[in-house]
C-alpha cells in the first residue's frame, strides 16, 4: 500500500469515527457534546455526517412521541443545521414540521451558525421569515441572525408576530413595553409592518389589553417623543382603517388613532378619508368617522356640499344608529345655518327610500321642519318628487306638507316578484378517460364537491375499474401518492371506520373516495367492506341514523365489488342533479346488465328504486311495461315499484320544552321492499326518544341526503326536524343549508317541510336564515307554499320561545325586499294574531320582544300590496298608550288595513 493510500484510509477511518461519535451524542441527547464536536469539525467533515443524521431523523420520525425521539430531537435539530451547506437546506431543516415540537435553543443554533458568511446568514433568516407563522420558527433565532448578518430586518407575518410576542411578553426583562420598544433598533420598520400585515390587529389587541402598558398607548407615547414619525403614523393608521378587516382587528387601529389624539388641522387634512370611512367602514369605525365629521360640521369647517355627500352615503347604511345620528346632525346644522337647507334637505330626502319606515318618518319630519328655509322652486320640486319613495301612509302626509303627488290606487298596485322555479340540471356522463376521472377525483378530495360531481366521479370510478383496472390505477397514481395512507401496509377495520374522515364513520365525499382508492390500491382487506355493510339493526334512537346508513351502505357495497367483482356501471347514478332517476333510463341500464350477464348489487338497485321518478305517471307506466318485458327479477321488481301510488307519510305532532317535533310511522314500501342498509328509511322513528348527540351526524354528508329520497322531501324533513330545530333553539350553525334542496324536491311540501322552514327562518345565524328565505321563495314560486300552515307554525314557535321575533323579522324582511311582499304578508297575517292575543290579555310575554319589528314588516307588506281587512287583536295593540315601536307600527298597520291611507 502506498503512503498516499494509507493516509487516505486513515483519514476515512478518522472521519467515520468522528461521525459515529457525533451521531452517538445526538442519539443520547447530549447537546453540549454535539456543539463541542461540531466546533472541532471542518465544513467537509460536517457534510460527511449529514447522511447518517438524515437516516436518524427518518428513524425517529417513525416513532415521534417515543422517549428516544424526545431525547434526541434538540441535538438532532442543531447538528443537522450545522452540517447542511446551502441556506435553503438549513432553513428547511430548521423549520421542518417534524422538528417543530422539540428544537434546539436559539443560543445553540446561533453559536453553531455564527461563523458563516453574513450574506449566507441573511439568506437563511429571510427564508425562515417567509415561512408561515405556524412553522413555529423562533423569533430569538431570526433576530439573532439579523444581528449577526447586519441585513435589513424582515417584515413578514411570521417575523412581525414573533416580534410582538417577544416585546409584549410579560416574562421579558427590560422594563415596560415602551422601554423595550424604545431600545429596539428596528422600531420604525417593524411598526410600519404592523399596518401592512393582515390579521395582526387581533393579536396586537390580545397582547396589549386595556392596561396602562397597552401597545396603542405606548406607540402614541413614542410618537409624541419623536421616536416614530407622527405624520407617518397617522396616515398609516388611517390607511389601515380604509383597507378594512374584521371589527375586532380594526378596533385596535381605531384605538391607536384615538390615542394619537389628532389635532383639528390633522382632522381637516383627512376629511376625504373620514367621509370614505363613514360611508363604507365597519360600524365602529364609521361611527368614529361620523363623529369627527359632525364636530367639523358644527364648527362650520365642513362645507354643506361635503356634508350632503356624507349624508347620502350614511343614510343607506343598514345601521339605524348611524342613520339616526346623521339626521340629528343635519337638524343641528340646519338650525345654525338656514342657508344650507337648499343643499342639505335633498340629501336628507334620500332617507325617504330607506327600508325602515322609522327612518323614513324621521327624514320626513326633518324636511317638513326646515322646508320653509328653501327658496328655490327646483329644490322644492325635488323634495316633492323624492316623496314617491315613502311608504303609502307617510306619502299621504307628504301630499299635504311637501306638495307631493297624491296616492292613487294605481300607485298602490303590487306586482309579486318571485324567482323563477329552478330548472332541473341533467347530470353529465361519467368521464370518458381515466386521466379526466383522476382530475375530478382529485378536485373532490380537495373540496368535497357537490352531489352531481360526487355521483359522476363514483360512476366513473366503477366503469373504469371494470374496463381496465391497471390503466385506472396508473392514472390515479399522482392522486394516491398525496394521500396520507399511501405509505405503509394494509389498513384494518379500525382505519376503515374512523381514520378516513376523522370521525366515527365514513361521512363525506373525501372520506368515501379515500377508502375507494385504498381498496383499488389493495390497502384494505377484501373482506373488510363486506363486513362493514350495515344490517337491519335498530337505529339506536338517532333520527338520521337511517340516512347515514343508507348513504354508507351503497358505498361500502361499491367498495366490496371493486375488490372482488367490479360492476360495469352503477344503476343508481341519477339522471338529474337533484338525485332523480328517469324510469326509462333505469330500464335501459337493467337491460344492459342482462345482456352483459352482470350481477346486480342489492343496495345499488335499492337506491335506484328510491331515486326513480314516480311523479310522471305516464312515463312510469310506460317504463313499467318495458321493465316487465325484460324477464328478470329486477325488471319485475321495478315494474311493481313503478305501479305503486305515493302514500301519505304517517306523522304525529307533539311538543317538548319549546320545540314542536314530529313522530314518523312506518312506511311499509320502504321497510319491506328494500335490502338491508336501506330498509331503515321506512322504519318508525320517535323524536321523543331522539338522541340529541349522535355520531352519525356530520355536515359533510348532509348534502347527499336529499338525493337519497329525491321525491320524498317530507320523509327527509321529518327525520331532519330535530337538527333544524337546533338552529333556532340551540344556536347551532349549518343544518338549514339543506332547506333549499327540500324546497326544490319534486314531492309535496307538507307539515314536516313547513315546520323545518319555520325553524330555519328563526335561525340564530344569518347564513341559515338566508337559506330558509331561499327555500321560502322557491316554494312560493313553485306554488307549494302554504302561508297559513307556515304562519300558524311560526306563531306557535315564537310564542313558545323556540323562535325569536327579531331573528324572524330579519328573515321575512329579507324575503319581502326581494319582491315577495304578498307572500310574506300571507304568512304574517296568520302568525301575528297568535302573538297579539297575549298582549290583548294585558300580559307582556317574551314573544313581545321584537314584535314591533314584525309589525313593521307586516305594515310595509300590507301597504305595498293594498291589503285590507281585520286582523284579530290588532286594535288592542294599536290602542295601547305610549309611542313604542310596537304601538306605532300597530297603528300604522291598522290604518293600512282599514283603508285610512288611501282615504288620506
């Protein structure tokens, strides 16, 4: 052996030994020894250690929560960062997800990285700072790298959030927040970043609280000291308010603006900004801007033209407090400056078009009080013309005071505006190519999709698995590779029943396709899906257990067939997006199965029966004859099914606490003529023994339930009624999203649908109320709404306390604003006597709270539709003493119904 070879061998042996010693110290968690060893290594020696460190990291990742892993990770975090060469690689190692929970201290990391080139360090810190805050990169580490490199401070979200926690932490030494900020060399840059970073206001408010050391006051004090530029701070704060955000976030910047204590000159300089904020900002900010402009106007420093522009914007805001304040401000200005009437009164008259009659009346009173100060005939004519927007009762008054055109029967004529009934949408055919199918499944896994997308992809998966399983798997490989279950061995029943959706069962579209892809890939044992198909066991007191099991049974059956005997296609794939299946199309599919010699799956065929359209009796009879001629068992069953007449759903009504619910009787056709997994849909259900907590409940699956029973909305509504009651009684969010689908269904809307709709109209959350309004309008447009039934239900629910009048008033006001005033009046006409009857007895029930709002909507609808007649117990409410909203609106409604408006 030559001397050179001997030297190389010796060096390799030494390096291997050093690597072994380093990895051993890392395994043992001896961070101090690791640092000492790294200090004695060259860059080349460190790089040679990296492969074994990576191998150790992979080993520990498999047992992340073990004692060995907890012991080794801090040392591994430091050693891996020191042995990397590139800045990107170091940043990736330091911020890796598996390193976040147990890291080396910033002091150790700064020590082992501190001897690198400053430019390299700057690259590392800026890469770390660009990571999302959830990466949990230490602020002390980033700030130390900035100090060592001398680079510009990063102003990313992660860095700014870290800075806030570091400066504002109660555990920090160095005196108060102001002391620590004053000592920060990057104060100006980081404060400027506060105004540019979305979402930072909420954190800033949480950290500062309301004490004397709060951030907003501290920043104002530093501005007063000259540490921060005042003009920059004022402009940045105003710009942040103009950009908008959540009320909680904007309150912090508004508090900062108040702590800055703007001078009158500064307020004047920002007049245009105040106007924009009063017009469009969130309520709390708009109120402040309005108060600033009001003070300027009362001091004569805001020209009438600008005040008129402000008024026009504010009067059409929904917040009544702002609108009232603006009208009061106009009155004060007009009392001081009569010459401004020509510009300000037309602006006030824009309130004539406000949706709230109280605002209309206030605006009219203001105009009436000051119209004598107007000398221009053109302005007087403009005010008279604006009176056309007033409600009929107020317009009748404006005829006398403003010279408005008289109210005529033609002007009172109402044309009901309802949305066109939704047109059915035909389901597109399944994707022709496996590549296209893979793209659609990937989209479903990411977004959960709608029913139509789900059914197309499900049918496509079955078709392509039957046609060419290998080609399908090849196309799906990029999709499968991204799923959490792709690595590792087979999954057992425990994974199958829980892990895919994070819940107790398979519940949503993503969970379904996760399992089906795992079946195709051979990750689930063949027997697992077959064992998981639900049997006819009891529903355990859960009213939607049958819905859940029916949805799951078909999909488990599909999974079993995929692994054993793929079907050529699915029989139950709907023809229409609603879930309906044309009977002739189902006959064609059964004929194709017969010709192919394919085995029909029981649950798939049962679901097809539930979806087949029965409402078109002529089409059903023709399809029944064709089905019988097939000469197969399924053909005969379909023929019998198509010949059956729809039966009335057996229900009984009962009340518990404040709720009104329904019990379901047995539906024999659905109980005895369907296979296990579906036959629970026909079983009797008692809401009296309903389990209010149920693991079968899940938002992700609810969208599929209407497609299980597309012509039986009453059956579905009766089972969902406890969920729908919860949106009003328990303030639950989300269940009312199903209401538009119930309204669009082909079957009749009866007691259960109307009761569900009543709860939805009284929901706690606005999005649930909007869904209920959509359902109300759809039912009305299709001629399936019974206003009397709905009004009676609402009266009972409001009286019991299940539905709060203020929430209901918001919903019916929204419906009326779309043009459905006659529909809304028809509902309120039946509901109000129930509530007014309590007032007639001298009682003051809880239902009276908000009754004034309901009477306001009723009066508006009655005025616009020309309604006449007697409303029981209204006179007693109108004759009550006082000028409350309830009394004033009762009088307004009585005047309308007795024809006093027209007479005026």
